[in-house]
């Protein structure tokens, strides 16, 4: 049975109730979850699961097929079929949301102005890194400057779902150079109004004003036609 992905509908859900479908040491599969699993270039959420007065630390969340495994620090006392409460480590999640929306803005500027695509990347709570197929690394700090201007405008970020055939008609809906469009019948779309539209499964802020100030950490030359940008967000 597929795990219901509560995070896909509401990135701001911090607490939720769920039922243990199966115990898979050292973790559990729930019938639904607000924990975002590792994937799509994002580290997984962490947090806790509460059951009968006991606290279990969620150290990692990951996909296994269409089910989501919550890796725990222990599983003693848990029972299949039991109702539990999940609580997200909100500080960690919110920083990744801010960085994730930032990455979409940066990707949109790179694509629209320089015809550059992302060839790899990762987002942690502390910083993000993206690889671009560009020759000149000097353009990346300029892109970040433009991204800051967009963030300060306070633009709404919308999440909605479209049939695959309709989503495929949107120019630049997939901005990853080496990733094929998802085969799902329904795509989750993240739209930064007037800036970017992308197929995406991860959590985002509701408005770009929540991002704060985007700061370049460093830019690396990763080989011919490949530059890596490290950046973070500050309050």
C-alpha cells in the first residue's frame, strides 16, 4: 500500500496522526506521513514519533518502492496497527523549504537567461549546492543577485496538480539536464508566479519573502562546462 504523502499537499504541516502499517527494523512504515523522504536533491526530514508516552527519534526517512520508511533510534514497544503521532523537526524543515524555493528561482534565471540546466545538486538544512552546465563561473554570483531581487518582491508560491500530458506542455517544466520527466499520470507543479513553473515533489515556502537573504558560499570549477554553486540563506 502506498504511503499517503501529506507533505505534498501541505508543506507547513508539523504534526500528524498515522497508523503503523508495518514494522521494518530499524523503522516503521506508516499509512500516511508529513515527513519528507530523502530524494529530489533534498535531505530527509527528521523528528519524533510518539506512542503511549514513549518518544522515538526519526533519524532518516526514505522511499522503498511506493512506501516510505521512517528509520528510528529504536522500535521496542511499537505494534503494527497502532495509532501514533509524528512531529517534524520544524527548524530543519523550514530552512530546507527556504533553500528549496531559492533553488527554483536560481534554476529559472539560469535557464531563461543562459539556457543552463542543473546537472546535479543537494539541499541540506545548512546550505545547498547546484551544478550547472555553464562555462563561465562568474555568471553564478550574478544569478544569485537577481534571485535576491526576486525573493524580496514577496511573490506567491503555488502548488497544484496537473495531468502529465498537460504539464508536459509547460516550457521548462523539468530543468534537470539528466533527468527524464516523471512517468506519473499526475504531476505536482510548483509555480513561483511570473518567475518559474516546475514539476517538483518537495516542500516550499508560500511566499518568496520568507527566503531571507541568499548568500554565495563559493563557486567551484567541476570540469569543462560544469560549475558548482554553494549558497545559503540568512534571516
